[in-house]
């Protein structure tokens, strides 16, 4: 991985800055031979004075060259952004005005869901604390309010997992699961639990949980299953596939994806429900992800060709595009990889800037370029690629 040695850090910083070795040497007041030898690893480090000159020419802190920085693509620390949400969950306040209405909280919840889908995290972070307070009040007043509160906590749990607030996310998911009003709703909540295990690298736990729940909620007769039952079963099968792929269980991946597609195709016979986002396209996304995990870039691109271009938006679509960009980079289609990343950036810059995966892809591109285009430089800055 680029960035582990002084020479690699120097080269990355130079390429990101758009300078040749000659241009950097001239700007820093050192010889081209010095720059070349440092980048090639002829010297394990540079004298502090030389490092300072190079860093000044590159407009970066000297310590960024002298010491290995954080892991490439380390997720942006968004803890501060979500502190008000965490406080609302852990230290609920008593209402000071009129009780909220179910209709009003539902409307606010729909808006919050849209903020999440569009990666509008600043707006979402501002909306959640008062929404949590109002939903908690409703939950104590009437059964309908409890259902709204449970739906909100599903969203909150998902957001916290996504932003790596794992401990509080675990608490939210467990408490929401306890309040589930049906087995189908519980399975929907378990999705977040599976995702949490995967993000923590707990493959066995994720797989065992997903397999158990997929077996429990499998419809007895698919033709009579409700859309809610089909979506819950399909998503659980997708998590079986995700965990199995990472655990090198290829047969299990194929079986899970095959049945997930059956569930998705069965849903096509029902009226479309905007609350149920499970379709054949979601299964294709997961198939491409599993191929990416197995390092099969040609298969990733083959699957991507069968997905309509206008379907590749929302968090699932953007995540799929990262698999596409990674496959393109592995196949040395670097301009195409940059174009795919740029497409994501235009859709959701805030989302892209938080993706470790995107930074790793850009590191792959930068490591094999002598000079970056302005677009590449902009993306390198956007994903916080460091020397």
C-alpha cells in the first residue's frame, strides 16, 4: 500500500500536487537526483532540513512526510457530527411543549429517510435529535406512536453503523429489536445487526445470524407472501451472501443470491411500495460486490453492464459504482475508474469523502501515474488521499 515509506509518501504527495520530479526539486531547492533517490528508496528517510524544504514546496506539513499517516482511506471521524443524536438517544429530554402528532412525526421521518438516501448528512444530523425526542414521546402515548418510533430507530441504527458509531449503534439495534411488533419487522432490524457485524469484521457472527433468520422467515408459499415478507427474506439472503463471500464459501454465495433473486422477482407482482427498496437490481449489486470480494474484476464489470445506468444512485447504487471503479483500476482502466469516481462525486460528494474504499481506489490510480490530471487531483483531495 502506498504511503508506508518516506519515498512512497514523497511520491504520492508530489503526484497529488501535480509536480514532476524536476519541478519539485526546483521549488524545494534540492537536486533532481535527491528527489529521485528518495522516491526510489535509496535512502530510507531524508534529513529534516531536506524534508522541510520538500514539504514546503508541496504545501503539506513536514510530519506528513517524516511519519506514516493514518491508514489510507481511514473513514472521516464524524463523531462530533452525531454527538447531538447520541445525546438524544442516551439522555432523553422531557418535552416542553404540546405533544407531537403521529402524522407530523411520520412526515418528518419521511424527510429524514430522504436525507439519508441522498447522503445529505448535515441535514440528517440536524433533523434527528428533535425527531428522536418527539418519537420517544409518541411511543409512550399510543401503539401507533410506538410503530413510528421503531421505524425511526431502524433508520438511526443504520446511520450510526454507516458512520462507524458502533457501540451506540449496537445499543440502538438491540433495543429496537426488543420493541419489534412482528417477526418480519424484527428481521428488518436484524439487517442492521448483520451489517454491524460485517463492518466490525465479525464474519462468523454475521453469517450465522443471517443464515438463522433467513431460515426462520422464509415464506412457506412464495406466491402468497406479502411484499414485506419477501423483502425481509431477500435482504437476509443478501447478508448471507455478503458474509459467505468474505468467508470464502462460494457455493453458499451462489445459493443465497439465487434465492434472493427469487424473492425479488416475486415482489414484481405486487404494487410498488417506496418503503420497500428490494429488487432484482439490488441482487445484481450484491452479486457484483461478491465478485469484487473474490477479486474477479471482469465479472464485476460484466454484471454492471446488465444494470441500467440510471439505477446506479442512492447508497446501494453508489456502493456498486465503487466496485465498478475498483474493477476498472485493477484492469488498468484508470481513466475509466476516475470517471466512475467522478460520477459518484457529482451525485454525493459528502458520501464519497467518507468512503475508505474510494481512497484505496485512488491510491491504486495514483501509484501508477507519473502526473495527475486536474480531475484526478480533485478526486485525490476529495477522498483525502494522503502522502
